[in-house]
C-alpha cells in the first residue's frame, strides 16, 4: 500500500454496462514490406458509480441558533467504475504479438470507451435528481442532534437553468 486518504463520497446511482470493444493494431516491419496485424474483440462488463463528493460541500454553522447552513453542494459526477474484460477472437501475427503492455493499453482504452458513454447514459442526471433525497438525509441527521439545516440559499444548477431549493 502506498497511500491512504480520507474520502467522503455518496453514491446515489449505479449503472451496469455491457459493451463490445474492437481493437486492431498494425505494425510494419522490414522497411514497410511486411505488416503484422493483431486484433481482438473485448466484452466489457462495467459498473459505474455516480454521486456526490461530500468533501466539496460547503457548510457554515451558527452555534447560537443550532443551525447548519449549506452554502455549496457539488454537482454529481462519476465516482468510480469497476470493469471486467473478457477477450474473444484474439488474433495476432507472428510479426506483431500481443505484449503485456499492449493488453494494459487495450484495457485502458476499453475502460475509457465506457467512461465516454456515461454522460449519454442518463446516470449523471439521475444522480442529480437524488440531490433532494441526499439533503433530506442530511436534514434528518441534523435534526437528530437537535439542530436545523438551512439550505434555502442553495441552487441546483442544470445544463439549461438554475433553480433554487426553497
């Protein structure tokens, strides 16, 4: 283990992906006279976790009034992704075999392939809709210790407009 760091993240939605990624590589040898091809079909099973990085929540407290004021709440984002790769139809030429570095790079490209699909999947929007439930949970915890939670100045930012939560 190299490093441990404290995080505070709340996953509000998760999405499952099953995609096929096609990889093809060509390497030219002997002054471009011979070409070595390699290709693979990769089945990617992935689980994406989307939610809020609660370390970015900005809070102020009023101990006299026993009130916590939320002044800023983060936008939802991809928090983590788990991937599993299965290689099918893996073909390599004797001039261009797969190396461990190739497989590492292919896995990286395949993972990015899934990450690029997340904005179009609706997961970020679904996580954003969970914002009110997240604040309600925070409000319940705050009330359990006899305090109140003030989120009246908080704004929800969407791609087209800003809304206030009042």
